[in-house]
C-alpha cells in the first residue's frame, strides 16, 4: 500500500505551497540571468532627453565608422567638474559606434600619477582653484600617434551672454572636430589674400574671418594670409590648394590678376566672395579688376547692387538688400536644394549686400553653372551713388538689370593631367557676407550660407565635406550631479530600498509560518455559536 501522499510529504518536510513558491523564485532568477545575458550581447541605448543631446549626428557617425586605427581620448575631469557627467554620457554613445576609440578617464584630484604622465606627454599646464581642486588648461586631449588636439571648457560649452542662466552644449562639435583633426594627413593650404581691404583671419568679431578660420583649421586645413600687393610677390600662390578672396574692398591690379590667372590655369582653385566695392566714382562703385582671371571659367562680375522685392525671399526691414537666395543643383549646393522625390526642409541661404554675375564665352572658356539666384521680382541697381541718403528701395531704372539674377556660380576646366584629382576650379559668390562669423551663428534653418561656403571649400580642395554638427539648444546651467551624489542615489535605489522590501517580506513570511496550523480564537468562538444555534433549532 502506497500510503497517503500528503502524509508522506509531511514526513519528508515538504509543503506543496512552499515547493511551488521555491520553483517560482528559481525560475525568476534564471529568467533574470537570461535577460541580462541577452541585453549584454545586444547593447542598445535610448536617448530620452528632450533635445536628443546624446544622439550623434550623421557627421559624427561617419567620422567614427571611418576610423581604422586607434584614437586615444584623455578626459581630464573629476567629480568637481560640471561638464564631467555630460561628456562621459556622450562618450558612451561614441564608444558604442566603434571599438578603436580608446577613452582614458583621469580625475586630476585623485589620479595624480596618471595626470602627471599625461601632463608630461602633452605639455599640459596645471593649477589649483581656491577650494583646492586641480585644474588643467585642456579638459580633453585627442591623440593619434604624434598628432594631438586640445579641447578646453570654452570648446565644450558656450555660456549665454544674457543673464538667464543658460548655456549651449558643444561637446559633440568639439570632440568630433578634434578626431577629424588628428586623422588628417597632409593639410591642404588655403591662402587668404590681403592688401585690398579683405576680411582678416585674425578678426574673431561677427564681421571677421576668425571663426571661419578656426573651423577650417580644426578640419585639418592650413590657413595663411597672402599679401599680393607686397613688393617682390611674383609667385604669391605657390603651394596653395585654394586661393580665397574674402570681402575685398578695393580692386586688384592688372599684375595681380595675371598672377592669379596663371595660378588657376596651372591647376589652382579659387573661392571668390566679393560684394559691390564702394568708390568715389560716377556710379558709386569700382570694378574688382578680376575679369581676366575669371574669363577662362566663363564668369564675369556685374558692378551692381541686387535688391529683392519678393516678400517670400526678402528679409523684413532690410529694404531688399538682405534676402534668401534660391539654390540650384550642383555638388556644392547638394544639401541646399529641395528634392521633390524626397521632400525635406533644407537650410535657406541668406545673403547681404550682393552683386550679380553673368556668363561670358571667350574662346576656350569652360561653361559656368549657376549655384544661387534671386527671384524674378529682383533687380540690380547699376548706380548706387548717393545710396547713403536712400530711405527706401530705389526706383528701378530702364538700364538696371532685371531678375532673376545669378548671384553665385561654379566652373571647372579640364584636367591638366590624367592623374590630377580635378581640373582648375572656381566658385564665385557676389557677397562677402558668406564667410563672416554671423552666418555660422545662425540657427540651422537659415544657416545655408555657411553650409554653402563649407561645401564650396570642400569641392575646390577636393577633400571630404567640412564638419558641420548643428548647435544644440541652450539648456539650464545650474544643476550638477557629482559622482558622490550619484553613488548615494545608487545605494538607496539598488541596496537600501530592495533590502527594506526584503526584510519586510521575511518578517511577513516568518509571521505567517509561526501561525500556520494554529486555530484562530475568533474562529472557534464563531463555530461554537453556530453549534448552539443548530441545537436550538
């Protein structure tokens, strides 16, 4: 006789309910382990920030995916640095895209030996704040072999000038730009002409080239000012990959133009950004004097001032002098042209104080391609004498140029040799406003002029596209979570709270175990009362 199963389970000390609970706990533990293994093998990050602050842009992804050799990043930040956590979180996104990016975290306050090694290797200056924290002149060092690039606090964040407690994160621009810089091989030399009132490389104001030059240098271009008016400057463009004429306010002499033409016909490239040149002349303007250099490329400059009357393109309160130009298909303007097959918003190209261009066809000239145009309602004023006294848009005269007007062109001649990357190239835009700092400070929807200039330089130098990581929206700059506070929160969430719940569960389980099989006093009384009622019935 097999006997009663329940009696056998009691003899073995097995409670069916407890056995089911134990099996459930073991199954939950196994499931938790399996889930963790799956998550570890299939890593995925989600960026839940409102502004997608840690979502990498296409420019950064392209840079990381192209890495073939290790690139080292030394992060010289500790818990006292307000940028530490933001940079660490961003670098987690970087590391998820490539395994050749080596990140070294160095806390200046704690990792004394590591800091000293980095300091000697890269000649970094250190100091101490009033509260005793160690600070360095570089917060991040990006290195590949013998090349390295410093990133400071001003590169990582731009604090608002207004007293609103807000700051604009720039970590991705700084880090990706530094990686691009150390990856570059031989630097292409960009020669900026001087001697004609051009915008200056050393000028970092809104009307200067300093900001543009900084972008070019971080993308591994070499920039140099070349004075073509200096005595003995017979070959001023030797070694120049691209000659840049930015905002000239005076004409070039015939000799200078001939030297530029010779340079171009021998395989050089030119980026010309020149507005109408004011002068004490009959029409209030002076010719730029560059016709002989541009003629082989089928391009000529007009001595006029373009006014835009189309309300959809003219910028309010500028009397039509500042307007939105329409981009035409070309490698330079690829990101600025609306594509009907793939509808999307493209940045608009905003230009200011513009002259127009026209096509010419001397013998042997190449054909120029229109890049930017004004609307049919625009016109070009051929006489701006007395313009300082104008209070409104001048009346169009019969001899003025009728729109639409071409305000930017590109042209390429045939290769001089089969092995050349391309033939002589020229990009001309009829305004110096396309290269000033203000264009790079505009929000992306109207930053098309900056993108146009970047793309033009890239096309002329035959190099990869210049890095353009859109600026992040400003955020409140006041709250900072240190490693200590994060550790404290982690202890409460992962240790103290689960431990309290476990202790409470154990207490309830012991209480229930201690009362199992013991009849409740109230239950017995109820039964006796029920029996009495039955007996009375």
